[in-house]
C-alpha cells in the first residue's frame, strides 16, 4: 500500500510540475516581437509615402527644366534680335530691352526654384535611405525575436512531452481503483495526497491521532481534517 501511495505522490508532483510548465508556456511574452512588427509596418508605410512624394517632385523638376530650356531659348532669340542692329527706333529698342531684362529675371527665379526642388529631392532620398537602414535593423531584430520565441516554445513542448510520458508510466504502475480514488479526490482537493510529517498532515498541518497512524500499514488513511489521502513514511 505504501509503495502505491508513494507512486501516487510522485505522480502528483509530476502533474504539478506539468501545470507550472503549461502556465509558463502561456506566459511567454510575444509582446516585444509584436511591437517590433508594428513598428516595421509603420516605417514601411512612411518610406512608401516619402518615395511617392519624391517621385512626384522629380517629375515636377523634369517638367520645370523643360520649361526653363524653352523660356531660355525664347529669351536668347529676343536678345539676338535686340542686338542684331535691325531695330533702329530708340523707343522700340528700349521696350525690347526692358522685356528681355524682365525675362532674364524670370529665368533666374525659375532656376532658383528648380534648384530648391532638386535639393529637396536629395533630402527626401537621404530620408529614405536612413529609414531603410532602420528598417533593416528592425527586421533583423524581429527575425531573431521570432526565432527565440519558437525555441522557447519548442523547449516547453519537449519538457511537457517528457513529463507526460513519465506520468503515463506511473499511472500504469498504480492500482486502478486507487488511481480512480485519487482522480476523484483531485476534483475536489488540490494535491490530494499528503505526507505525514511529525504526526501531522503536510497539507493542513492538523495532527493525526496515533491510533489512526497505527492502521496505516494495512488500509488507506485519510486526514480527518482536510480529507486527503495520507502517505505515512
Ligand atoms: Zn489534512
């Protein structure tokens, strides 16, 4: 009887350990990895927006350069006419000269605008590169985090499976009726097998009468206070 109770006590300890592991497994924190993924998604969106903005601005620059070339050509043609010597009237000459000067100012302003836009394009490209670098780092971190999670889970699975095997093997060694009794008690009491330590129940600490203890060798003893099966060492 004592050997059987010892096996049950062992089974109980293993099942407790199993429960702790299941708890730990469910507490594995995937929060950090999830947070990293959200960051990656946000930065990716940002980069796409900047890229789009830069492409638009590049098109604007190209169009502006075409326009500038056209205006410059016109201006040069006007200036050629102005200095060709064919215009003899002073008033017309003055008027045309004023017009040419105004055009030159317009061209200078236009060149400035294009330059600013091109500088902004360069700045956007630098931003994109910077964000891409951050993204690469975060992707790497995320990959490692995921690997770590998978490793942790596998570790728990392995331990749980080993415990499961040990439990099954113990169950086979315990008498069926006793096992049923144990399972029945376990539905009402956590850890239904208690040891007798210093003549008291190890679970509720209430003393066991010595008259009861003396019967321990031949029959099942229960703690009269908490109802647990008693294993007398
Ligand atoms: Zn008790």
